[in-house]
């Protein structure tokens, strides 16, 4: 089968993560995000921009994470954030501030989808 280059502007890809219920049980979750298709140069820029946040307050880190995610996310499917289903910066911020490290999982899923392979976790 011949390779066919897909230059569509966006694509859907699942982001998998785990949360803990009120009873202490782990729950597997999945959100389908709509990602922007970026070229290699833009992906390298994103990786370089995902640097350390040692000097920032927790609120500033969350704000930076949301702004960073908005550079390559365009939407989501089947998400309910306290009754809100629309993909907005505020709803994304609520998700990021409510689910620890979800921004990292979203970024790694984007990289995995864009490069065709699992990404090593960056500390």
C-alpha cells in the first residue's frame, strides 16, 4: 500500500488518563481531543516551550499550561465539565486545574499522534 500524505488541518485523537473516585478506586478515562496538525518545526517549538516552570506560582503554571495547550488543541468530544460541554479556554482551565497532570497527558497524546509513537515522559 502506498503512503498517502494527509495534510488535513486537524485530527481527532484519544487522551487516556486515570482518576480516583470518592471511594478510592482508580477509574480509567478517555477524552477525544481535536488537535491541530502541525509541521515538524512547530512541534519542535512546542517541545522547547514545554520547559521547566520552577519560578512560577501554581496559578501561573496552570495559566501557562492552558495557553500552551490552546496552541494545538481545537476542541474535544463527549466532555462534561460541571454541565458545560463546549470546548472553551475556561473549561479547559477547569479540566487542567481539576485533574493533576492532565496537561502533560494531553501534550504527550498530541506528540504520539503527530509522530506515530509513544513519547518518553519528560520530568
